[in-house]
């Protein structure tokens, strides 16, 4: 009998160890089957041409009605034929996606400070705090806001408040954490703060110099993981909030559609690529260091599409990071880019993955369901800054076309004539109103101002 | 730790158990004088038994337990309270062998796949049964042919959320959300029966309908596997199973691609009766894969999810 008890004990320990030790496997990098990217060669750029004419967009109403499905090309949804795509001079796209800042928070003073074409923050836009006091937009007193509000789905949905946009302060008051991630005591007023041109001279200069969109919304009312999934996969891919849940590696992606058409991509980061949303590490195919990025940029050997992610909560501007440190990182990339041999073929998309529960006054519109059966995230999230930096970007231009991150996806698909991943990107515009491909454009960029030196100064 | 080391560990545990069992050789009792099952088991509702020569090992009762699971859905800490009956019983002079594991009840728990996580509650139903034919019923060892059915479903709601918004939360691939598997299988192998012990070793082929998971769409899989069920004694039962299967080739006209899904899982279960109650420990690992071939490209994308492990420990109280 004693031996039988030993038997059962051994078996139970065996099964427990068998299952428990497997847990570590779940956190390793997913197997996305993208190994071929490390041996692919970026196709030689065709001769630089100019004068491509973008046809008038006659498909807006059809896209608004979510007419188009996965697989649709720009020729079907935007009247941009393959021959027009081939004439477009852009062949290298850099995506600089920062973290967790709303449009009003970063560029809320742009209307008064250089770009009257953007919508001003209305004086009537207020949130009430938990004591009932009205909180209006106000100047931020530091570039190192010491709080981070909850910015996952329940918090953002409560902040948007069915389009009243009046739940931000209360959400921040009830959910903020300090730089160590501990619950913080705050009245939440800080989410109504705005930076001005003097605080962020380089960002205000970018917004005034290149093409800006003041109707670019986060793709859903949630956090980093789901927001970034929309950009790479055209869907949140089953991920609702940021945490430890990753998309199925079998999900179709912009990586695949680029590769199957013979184009290359690269993810560059000294931290987690895509802010950890795919669970990738530096060991995954297609992932490279920032040192390699700068070298490729300087040498003119960048892949066709480049994803650059800053060090988390230091350079990526995710609260509680110093925005000036992140701005310096962005400026450094810009300075390398304009000197790159690939600058004449380049477009840099500068944006933020989501608003991070910082206040914005524009109610988000709805969009298309990505796939039948997906979580019904058709309501977009609050606005984020969006600037198209390119020698072909219209100068000092403001686009008011409403879209989300899948417009970046659609832009890539249009440039390289790729099929849409889901209904979401199939029915998006492709940012083309932000460009002027006519001949005679000045390829030499103007001098950029300094970026500030950090140190938590306004 | 690699998969192989997991398997080695489990194999070691199994081997240790078998060796220990051998240290106390089972008493071979003539079939006609076979010891009947414990009184507790006799009161379990089960198919009518044959004569006293038949093998019968049945448990039933309320099982309460909890566990821990990790997967592409995130983390979950599930708990359950179910009525469960399991059994292995022979008929017609040990010519036929029926095995079953059925349970129904409530499940609940906490899912950590969102920030913050959420509590869920709901119900589950499991019905697994197989009827086999022993070609040499008078012999302890016999070739075995069987056919089985497996139905497994769970439906849960998120506490505090309207039912209409449930799909705003991640599906938990069988631990929560709405999920189900239906499978029919054909088995062949060998069966050992003596009055106190049973060992069933089979290979099987099955067709399984797996409901949509956290991302993957629902599909039919053709699967092959191996199954071992050992009653070291009637109070100590061990089950090990591993299977691997693939879907058919599925065309995706939007992308000019062909997809083929794959599924692997291995389960291990140990149940020990202690007088009037039992302890059951169940472990499982699974992995889903996909192979996509594009007509217009030489590239093939072969993907796999991380291994999804889960473990649960439950305590059962027999119904007297």
C-alpha cells in the first residue's frame, strides 16, 4: 500500500511538473514563419520620376459604407491603378509610432501657433473632476508628467463617454499610476494639459512644415497592443487590451503581403519592437538594432518598409517619460533621414499608437468591422498627432480626412500595390491627399529647430 | 525546458509508477471470483453491469477544483464545480469494453488576458465515451477495436458585462468564452484486463470539429493519436493521450493563397481515490499551427502558436 501511495505521488508530481514547466514556453517569441525576410534582397528602386497624377477620389461613399473586403487593391477602392502606383516616387516608408499622447495634448496650440488650418480646442471643452469643478485645457507645466492614466478599453470607453469626451479627468483621477507603477493620488487635471510651440519646438515645426492630419484617430478605444495590431494586421486579432495576449502568428499581416510581392521590411528597436505587441524580441526574423537602422539610413540601404520603435518609457514618450527626450530621439532620426541617399524616395509617418487616455475634444467616428466575427471594435479612439514627413509631402498642409492607423496600412498597400488585409484597411483612405508628386519640388528640407534637452522642463 | 524533456519527465513518472506497481504484483483472481468494485462505485449511475466476471471501475460525484492556464489568450485561473462520472466496464464476458468520462456543471474564474483582468462564470459539458470490442475475451490480453465520441463545450459570461458585449472580450479557447469540440474516433490496439487492473493501449484516428478559437476560425481536423489508460488499481487511474491533426487545404481567394491548419495536444490525467473522495490532477499542452502557400510567390509561411499549457487539480466527493 505504501508503494502505491508512492506511485500516485510520483505520478501527480510528474503531471504537475509536466504542465507547470510548460508555462515558460508560452512567453517565448511566437513563430510567425517570416524567416525568409532575413535573406530577401530589397528590390532596386526604379528611376526617380515625378508628375504622377492621383485620380480624384470617387470611392469615398463606398468606403464609408464598408463595401470593400480583404484582398481589394487600391485600384478597386481608391481608383489608383497599378500603373499609377508604379509612378509614385516613394519606395521607402518609415513608420515612427510613438506612445500614448493625444492630438490636443501635443499639438493643441497649433491653431494659434502657426497652423490656423487645424481645429482649435474650443474654450467650451471642459471635463469635470470628481469634485464637480470644470477643468479646461491648460498649459502643461512639465514635459515629465509624473502620472500614467489607465488607457485600456474600459478606461478609454469611459473617457470618450459616448462622444461627450468628458470622462478623461475622472478616469485619470481614479486610475493613475506613478513612474514605478504604483497607484498615484492625483486630481486627474493633467490629462487636459497641452504643450505649446515653445515646449516642443521641433514637433510644432514638423507640423507646420510638412503635411499634418488633424482627423487621425486611434483604431479603437483601447491600449497599445490592440491599436498596433490594427496597423500591422488590419484587425485587433483577438487582442482587446494590452497585457500578455498576442495575435495568432497565422494571422495575415503586412509583413506577409510585402514579402509575397517581393518587397522587404525591417523592424528596428533597442527595446521591444512594436512596443511588445507581437511578443517579438531582437532574435526574431526581420528585427534589427537602432545602430543598424542608422547605418542603413546613412548608407541608403533601408528595406522598403521600416518600423522604428523607441526605448520604452524613455524615448517612446509613454508617460511618465520626458517628452523632450523622445523628441530628441525623433529629431535625430529626422536629421539622418534628410541626409540619406534614400530621402528622395522616402516617406516618414510620424504618429502615436493611441492617446493614452489624455484628453481630446473631437468625438471619434465609427469605422468598418475588420473581419466577420471579430470583436465589434468599430468605434475609433481619440485623435493622435499625425505628420507625413517627405520631400513629396505637401508643405504646411492640413488634411481633415478622418482615418485611423489602417490608413498607414493602406498607404503601404497602395505604394506597393498589395491586397488589403481586412475590411478595415480595404475601406480606408491611403493618405494620398497629403502628397504632391508634381515635378519641380524642392528636395532640400529646411533647417529644423533644436529639440530641447530634456530635464523635465516646459 | 523542451517538449522532449516534458515528455521524458512524464514518462519517468509513468515508468516509476509502473515499476512500483510491479513491486507489488497484482493478485490474479479467476474471473468467476472477481472482486467487485467498492461500495461507493456500485451506487454510481452507470450502464447495467454484466455478470460478476466483468471488470468494473466506476466513480462519480461532485468534483470541485481549480487550476492555472496560459495561452495565446493570456492567463486564466479557472475553477469548476461539476458532477462527474468516469468509468470502465466490460460486458458479455469481457467481450465489450465501455469507457466514459462525463461531467456537467459550473465554471468560473479570473482571466488575466486584459488589463485589468475580469471574472467569468458559466457552464461546461463534457461527454467522452468509447465502446470497444475485445477479440479474445477469455484472455487477459486481447486485441481491441473501438469507436468513440467526444463532445466538449463551455459557455461563460463576463461578470458585470451585458451578454451582448461578450465578444468584446478575448475568447479563452475552451477555458472561457464560448468554445466546443466534437470528435468521433476509431481506435485499435490492445486491452489487458484482470479483476483488479486494466490497461488499454490504442492508436486512433478521429475527425474533430473545433470551434473558433481566440483567432482561428472553426475547422474540421483529421487527427491521429495514441491513448493509454491504466488502472494501476481501481483506486488509481492514469490516462495519457497525444494527438496531431490537420485541416484540409482551404483556399483563400482574396489573397490567392491556400491555408492548412494543424493541431497538436497532449493530455495527462491522474486520479487517486482516497476512501470516499478522490483527487484528480490534469495537465494539457496544445499548439496550433498554420501553413499558408501563396500561388504567386515561392514563399511558404509555416506558423505555430506558443505551446499552451494548463493544469488543474480537483477534489471529488462521491455520491453515496
